[in-house]
């Protein structure tokens, strides 16, 4: 689609919603294709220039993304380093992500802080087969409180964080994720760290007025980010230490809850400035539960989109992306009786989900090498963006 046509179709879709969303989710059906990122870049530029959007949040480590946000705000740094350290999951290697970061920095140049675009991560500090140590965010939270509240308010046990956490590899090793017996998540040290995290968070909450006055709202929010990330990681590692067969689904639910908490904070922070575009896999943004089968065991959990949609109501909208073909991966034209086949008949672009829901019962699930958009998930999407071909 031409840029002009695409942008106006997007604005018409937004105008059809019952309310202006605070968070607009854009899902991609699978990772690894630059085309989806390029479409996202086009959409984001249009939303910024025509719809008053003030930020983008992506499926990347929420802590690492702070470096990207500082860079696009005009801070010092080399873009090669920023792309390597500021993105998780290998997403910093994508050319379209680099183009996005460069465009945001150029757009922000010379603008007042209140008018600058923000870059946020949505994901927890997790990879597919590893999870971060809670040490970093716990130390950051403790040091913030130590510097700005009375010494007798900081629990003395907080001085033990480094010793209790130990070497990071104790937490991050693949074995610690894959084998419950190798996980440190239910060790005496982990249980002690959970109590410390809870106590530090309680101080942070109770001292909010003084902390905001002594530092700033932005620094207080960063401390809250460290608090909820530390607690979330400790919960996640605790689940990994449980040998129950549903441990993977529970861990996925913990990750989803952390993502939803990050989205909730973004929506709250940006409530006075403007909406944010959220870009992750479709499966993180849908309003229905996520599911998978592992070793013959069906697993199910509520994804981040389902959680945040419940909290924000009309303040959340979701555009799912569906893919037609990908010749480079051996994916041919979709069969007519699939959702992708129906969309191919309708053509490239944004299609209101309500226009598709009446036909979903007659559609079968496409047998693709990735998890395609399920026809039943049209119930929880506001629109579907159809991309006929990639790769």
C-alpha cells in the first residue's frame, strides 16, 4: 500500500474505535522478517505525525531499553553499542530497528523533554532458555533508597543482597531454566531475597512523596521499575524450581504479568502526553489466553494483552498481523479456507475484525511452521493487518 493510503486507513480505523486508546498494540505473526518491522516504522511515524503518539514500546528487555530511551532523547553514546546492549532477543541486529532508533533521535533533536518520543521495553529480562539474576535491580533499588531516605528505614538485610544473589550464572544458566533441580529459585538465599525485595518495595511505596520531591518523578518511576522487576524475577525463578508439569505455563504467566505491569506503568506515565504504540508478537497482545502443548501436556495462561485489556478497557486496542506467503521459508500462497486465504481475497491492508468475525467459523487453522493467527482470536482483535508476502 502507498504510504498515504496506509496512513489514512490507519486513521480511519482509529476513528472507528469507541475511545482513543492509550495503548495501541500491533502484533507480528512471527519474528525474523524485516518487512514487519518496516511496516511498524511506517505506522509509528504516521501515528506520531498525525495522531499525537508519544512513544513506542517493544518486546525487549525493559531494563536494557532504558539505554535506548536515553539515546533517542539525545544522550551520548554510539548507536552500534546502543543496538547491541539496549535490545534483548537479538533484536538489535535488525536494520529496521536501527532505523527506528536513528529516526527517533533525529525527531527528538531540539525538542523540549515533554515533547520527545519515548522508547520503552515491554519484556522482562528473560530469554528463551535463560532468566536474569535479581541482583541488578535489587541493588539499584537499595542504592536509590539508601541515598534518599533515613538510614533506619532501609532494612539491614539489604546489605546482604550481593552475597545472597551470588554469581549471576547461578540464575542465568540454561540448566537453571530447563531443570528444576538446578534452579536457585527456591533456595534459602532466594527466599531471603524475596523478603528483602518486599521490604524495600514497602519503603519505596511509603516514602513516595519525599522521594519524588528529593529526586524526580522519573527517578522514582525507575526505582519502581527495579522493584517490580526484581520481585517478578524472583517469582519467575521460584516457579522454575517447581517440578510440577505445569511449570512452563506458570512461568509464561509470570512473564506475561511482568509485561502487563510494564505496559500499565507506560500507560500511566504517558496519560498526560499521548498514546503509545506497542509492538510484540501477536501472542503477547491478544485478548484471549495463550496456549501450547509440550510433551503432550496442554498448557494455558493469560497473556499480557488479555491482562492489560482487562485493566484499561477501551484504553487498549489491538491490531493483529497476518501473513500470506513467505517464499524464502517455503511458505506458499494460503489456502482459500484459511483466515489468510480470506484476507488474501480482501487484499493488503487493515481490515476491521468485525467484518471478518462472521466468517471465522468456516475457516480452518493454517498449517504453517509458525503459530499463525487463530480464527477464534478475531474475537479479541480490533483489526487485522494483512501482509500478502514477505521474504
